[in-house]
């Protein structure tokens, strides 16, 4: 008898975005004429072409594979030195991060889930609510939780409420936790954390020998120079944090797949006897065993993002998406809705009109405006009463969404 991992049976019926896809598919099959006008502002997928510098670098790398002298087979699982060194120099200048503390991967979504491989049972895990669903579901899959209650909250997780009263940055917990998921700029709420707030989290983690799993996938969208882009800008973070970053949203790599994890060599966890163990060494060992590395052409494309041409082209992409966010924010404000995010992140987080819940708003937007949004309740119980609009789209589509919002509400 082949036994399954029973923890998978605790998962709710569907991961949020496939569930959205299922509902949209059902609608389009039943309403083919209206579906032709559908505009998708739900999943946070980019829409604009890869930067020219990236395309040129990838083409050259593919051509290099056609010659024995420049052919690349298996690469180093931790990433090619040329990309690790470039990331250290360009993304972490003056932050005390070295190239060998950077691990190249196929994206942050995978990394945040895979990171749990190296942490044992019995950790008390804190997540924000609302939250990127991957953090929760991967903990369920590995057995770190009990069953979910009627609101979808899992026994064994410490939920940190984020709401408009605390500007969607949670208070420090009164109890001791061991692993802390933080994502800033935040998905889904678009909120950003101040330096003082992150300093408080680092102080808490150091005091409690906890580790912060810091998702900085949207750091490139920060517009305010006072908002930290990296947890390692905070003194002491090298002793208590792992940082995840991605090329998906700044460079358009959602379909190309490349990201990286930063793990300081001094970061430690503890074995069953309380002895210190290097997190860096464990992750390197795990990577060598379970991962063959991102492909050479993809890593050359990622390197090109940091070239002068690549930087300029990425800046133009960021300006485009943040311009979309500004339009969406204003359209919702003009309708008298409470609006958050969209300033240092490409997501606009909107309070539902009175009398409409999150999935009700999803259905209303889909059926009456042919616009796909994301229901806030899909990100956790504290997301109920809100919806998320993604700014990843063409300017033409965003302007049309603004017109449809006005007509709908």
C-alpha cells in the first residue's frame, strides 16, 4: 500500500489562484461574447516584454551553447559566480553581503516553500494575516499545522493581524515564535514597513533566537527613499534573517524563472541538543542535493538586468507599472472607497463597498465589468472585506478598468 502524505489532505479545496482560474473559466464558457472583453487584474503576472538587454544576453548565451569551446553543461547548483558576484555588488553594496551568501534559484515562490526542508518539527511559526498563501500551504504540506477552522485558520500557526488600523504591518507578538514570515513591500496589501518597524522585528528575533524569512520580491517598486528595500539594511539582521528576492516582477521573469536567496554565513539554527548549526551550510547542502541550478542562458539574462542598459529598461518597466497603480488608486478613491498600497508596491488593496464581501466583489467585477480581481479573503480571514487589484497590465487596459469601475460603482 502506497501511503500518501496525509498533511496534504488538510489543505483547503484549492490554492487561491487556481480557484480564481476555475471561476473565470466557468464564466468565459458560459458567456463567450462578454468574455472577449475580459481584463485580468487578479494574479500578479507581468505583461510587458522582457527588457532588450535581457533578450540580447539570453540570445548570446544560447549561441554560446552551439560551440564546444563555450558550451555549458551542469552549472554550480548555487549559481554561476558571474551572477552571484553581480548581485552582491549591485543589490547589496555596503550591506555586508558576499557573493557566496547568495544562492541563485528558479524563483521566490519555490524558495519560500523549499526553505522549510531545513527546519525541523516543533517550530512555532508566525505569519501575517492577510498573507501570501504559499507561506501557509507549504507549512501545512510539511506537517507544521493542525486542521483548519471554519475561517480557514490553521491550528499551530501564530497569525499576526494586519489591518488599516496598523497600516497592514503587524504588531510584535507577545509570545515567543521561532520562524517569522514577513513580506515588504507587501503582497497582497501593497503596504511597506518603516525602518523603525523592521528594527523592532530584528530586535525581537535576536532576543528570541528566531529567524525572519523576509520576502523582498517587490523591493524594486519602492519609491520612497526612506523605506528599506532589504532587511539587511537593519543592524543585526545578519544574525537573524534570510532574504528572498526575485527577477520576476522587476525584470519580467515570471515565465523565465530566476530569483535568489541571501543567507548570511553567521545565521544559525539549533539542533535537538541546542547546539548551533549553520543555516547557510544546510541550505547549500539541500540545494546541491535537490536542485540542478537555473539554466545558463537564464542566469546570463538575469545578469544583464544590472547592466546600464538593463537598469534603464527595468526602471522604465517599474515606472509603467507604478503609473498603472496610481491610476487604479485614484479611480477607487474617486468612488469613495478606502484605498491602500499602490505607492511602494504594484498592488492596490481596496475596501469593498458596504454590504459586499470579498468573493461577492470578485463575482460582481467579473460578471458586471468583465474584470478579474483577487478577493481579499483568499489571503486569510483578515483579508475579508477587501480586494486586490494588480497594476501589472498595459496602460490601455488599466485605463479601461478605471472606466469600468466608475460605471459599475
